[in-house]
C-alpha cells in the first residue's frame, strides 16, 4: 500500500467504532479467516488490523516480519508452534495480550468465532530513536 492509499485508509477510519456485526470484513488467505485494516504507515513500518477467525478455522504456517502485539477481543485465539519437543498449542482467551514475534506458527479460533487486534511494528532503523 503506498502512502496515498494509507492516508485514504486512515481518513476513512477516522470515526471507526468497534462493532463486530457492522465491520466490512475482507476475506483473508484461508477459509473462515477475515481481516479489517485499521491503519498503515509504510514510512514508519506500522500497521494495525483486526482479524476474525470463524470457529475452528485457522491460517497457514507463517512468521511475522515485525514485532506484533495482539489483544484478543472476542472468543479464544489458539496459536500452534513447532518446537524441538513437538507441537505446542497456546490458548489465549478474550482479554489476553501478547507481544513478540519471529517464530513460525499457525493462528486460529477455538470453538467459537475469535476477533483479534494486531498491532505490527518493524524495528526502528539504525540511528532512529523510539518514543
């Protein structure tokens, strides 16, 4: 997304209110997975989005290219990670906050629809300071 498109997205979300039944969800990569971009700032390396997983659905194996904060707004997020000891499943109920990234994993919902807020930030560039 270029800066003009990002500015347009930000302007259209100026009055965004979290009402899950009224969000215009976009289809994501896998069945039962949807997203809503909230903001993108390419120059700053920042993006915020909501992701919705229908009950029992999940995404593909992936790794985040940025530091990611998540807040589970509804349902339960299940994160499957492969370790040397085998698969580990982390269950994060509504209200759970996480910070990190880098490991290969799969995210998805438990037995009911899950909605998660994702805040993604690239590391600051050399010579820059963080606020």
